[in-house]
C-alpha cells in the first residue's frame, strides 16, 4: 500500500515489510504450482509440492499481522465503514476479474468442458454469486467448488469474514482475550486435521467450515504476533526465509499429516512471520520483494481459469512426464507475466480511480462540504 500524500490523514498507509511481501509472492507461486501438480498426481504423496495448499494458511497469518499493523491504531478514527471501503477497494477488483476469466474459461475451453449441460440462468446465477462472493457449489464440471468460476475465491470469502470480525470485535479486545481466542482456534485446527486427516478442506460445500477453522487460527495468530511485538531480529534475509517457507510446501504428504500440518500452521508459519518482520533485507533484493508481493494477489486470483483448461487438456491428451514438466513450467512463466499485466492494466488503475474518488469525497467533507 502506497502512501497517498493528498489523502486525508486517516487513510495514509504505513510502509510495508518488504521481506513479508516477498514471502507472499513465494507462497502464491507455490500454491499455483501445487494446483498444476494435483491434476497430474491425484496421489498427493507423489506430488513434490504436496503441501503447497498450506500457502493459504500462510496468507491468512500474514493478513492478520498486516491488518493489525495497518489499522489497529487508526480504525477508530477512520471508522468501520471506511475500513470496509479500504478492504473492498484493495481486494474486490481482482475477485471480479478472476470470476470473469473463470466464466470465459468455462464457456470457451478448447480442451473440453460441457457448458451446454447448464442453463443460461444457472450460469448467470453462478457468475453473480462468484463476483459477490456468495458460495454456490452447484457446477459439477467445476468439482462443486464453492465458487465455480474462481475456485481460490473461497479463501477470499473467509478473508472478508475475518475483516468483518476484526472491524466489529477484534480491534477492541485486549491481548489476553486475543490469546484465548487464538488457543481455542488452535484446538479447532487440530480437530479438523485429525478428523479429516489433513487441512485440504475449505473449498467445497462439505468442507466449508474447515475454511473457517483455518482462517480463524492463522488470522488471530498473525494479529497476536503484531500486538505482542513478537518480531525476531535476524540476518536470514529474504533468500534464507524463502527457503524456509518453501520447505513447508515440499514437506512429504503422508499418514502423519494430522500431526505435521497443525505443527506447521500453529507454530512454523507464525515463526516465519516473526522472522520475516525482523529480518534485514539486502538493498539489491528490495525491488524483487516488492514486485513479488504486488504480483502475488493477481496471480492467486486469476490463475485458476487456466488450471481448468490445463486439467481438461491433461485428461484428454495424457502428456508424458517431460512434456508435462515443460507445459507446467511454461504455464507458470506465462501466468506470472499475465498477472503482471492484469495488475498494471486493470487492478492498479481501478484501485487508484476508486481511491481517488473516496479521497476527494473525504477531503470535501473535511473542508466542510457534504
């Protein structure tokens, strides 16, 4: 978030932790790679990045830390309504673009799919539910995802829920109550993982509440880290921390997931957040971290349109191992490039336009206008 010198003071944003931005980009790339690989290896134990889905839990923890850092000391002055506007301007343009791309992929997939099996009314309803973040798992060709045209939006749904709870409850409570809620949420995470065998859930109707448990703990933990000042000074730098984060994603998928995954989510990710906030960044890597952080959200929210087409291609053509590797590598490079274009051409201009309109209105109010 860039500081806008012309904006009213209540909207001025703080400087980012650049290493945490960079780690967000690593996590986004990991989850996109995981999504490609899970099409090819339905047996997750054969997937070299079989725990890439845990990147979502890292996102949630990072979000709790960043929200606390950015808004704890100014949400009272700016008000709940302006807080919600800030979050919608930041998050929702890409929710819409991801839904549009997902709809186009559904209708015009060159490798398969059966849009003709669904009525126009059903498709339109599903699309509007997608852009409004209303869960509607009714499209069989999309594996009955909560958001059929933009599968990753399930985590944005819970991100919005966490932001709403923060605005009405969490920013008001003291550290002791926050710690209690975090412990209770940790119990929920352990229960979900033990009963399901893993933390893969949250994206579908039957696993809907698993997503609630995942966001609850990680968001609260991130917020607790910020409020407790648990920032660990270190010299690991971006490269060291990126490697430590990546280790969590390539952790073997096994019968011990019920134990290893909660350990990663409950302790390892919060530790990486504390280390990332306190690490020293070399000047030469600053631009890399900033760009990585900026691209992460566009990449996460727009990649799944390509994933569905890749899945249909893989199912119909069954490419060999070498061909598959080349396709996935090329797709990752192209998706990163496309995400950059989406950010430059669409996301940043839209957010700037909406922010400028709001800032102008607030300035008028401050000067005695409407």
